């Protein structure tokens, strides 16, 4: 681990908050070392903090959460497990994303009983863990920098992401940047947005990771919901008489062979 980089212990528990953040695509790769010295006057950057994130997005078989435009996520942030529910709040424009968010730790006791904490279950209503299934996964290495004022108050946070959206057999690489409001004002966020656009090779990202992941999932499924890789393997496998032939073609029954 590089000098000055701390490993995340996970964010503190949060109740319902208003998430307000700018999202950007990176047109070329950017390293953590390029962001750390970035000028953000009258504020400064602290950190960075390293996060190894594994997210699983869940929904019911009949897509009850998607129908409401809700996103429910189980996140593993290093050694901490978090539950996050995001709901549209309005007010966002362009690459400014505004959502109602509740995030809570999922402790070992509730996990062993396959239950959500009461505060999260109250938000989900009649939907319980047994009703939910994975629809998308995200594997991501993230660096974060708190943007602080002279008193140490956290105005915003910058996050640099490098990871993959995973929908069944399909994987899509992404590199992006997020600028999220913390204790500052929308005017502070707009000023920091200008700093980011001037300093880094960014382009506005209007779609969330969930939206891009669901597009990937749809692209790689037949109308019946069968992954195309699985369908191709099953169809071609009928005409391949030996396992050796399957290997030569790069296929195995049930999906593409990973190499």
C-alpha cells in the first residue's frame, strides 16, 4: 500500500439522507497519485482512503423494486457489510444525481438469522430477504478523498472507481469519478465540480451503475431471460461430440469457459 493511503474501515452508520453527487466518466485512466495534489481552494483534500468493494444488487423475481425505481444493495467494504436502499428524490439534472438513501450496517447476528435490521425492513415493507435474488454485481477498487475546510469539516467527498459491472456471464469495465456532497452546500458542490472539470479528463455520466448494469444484463439475455453465453454453449454443445471439442471451441456446457 502506498505511503499516505489508509484502508477503509467502512463508513459510519447513516439513517435516511439525501444523496447529491456528480458522476463522471474518465476518458483516460487517472491514478490516485494524480488526484491527491489537486487544488480545490478554498478547501483541501485529505486522504486518500482505499476501499475494496463488492456490491450485490437485489430485487424480487417480478422486479418490484425496479418498478418503483428503487435500488437495494448489499455492499462488502473491506470487512464491513452494509445495506443500502436508494430511491429517486427529484431535483437532479445532467450528471448531478439526487437520491433518497438509507444505509445501515448488516451485523453478523441479523445475517445468521437471514433478517434485515428493523429500520431497513421498515423501509422495504413486506419484502424480506427470502423474496430477493441477485440481479447484478459490482467489483470495484475505490479511493476516496474527503474535501475539508480549514476547520476540518467534511464539505464533500471525491471517489475514484476502477471496477467491473457483472451481469451473469457478461462483464463491463468502468473507470469513473464521483463528487458527493457531505456537510457543504450545493454552491460548494458546484464550485468543486468546476475544479474537477478543469483538472481531470472527465465527461458527464448521466447513468447510474445500476442503469448501466441492467443495460448490460438486457443486452446479454434472450427474451426468455436465458444468458446468451449459456444458450450458445447449450446449442453448440449438442453438435460437439467430445469434451475436447468443446475445449477447442472455447465452450463448456452451461457457459463460456474462462481462460
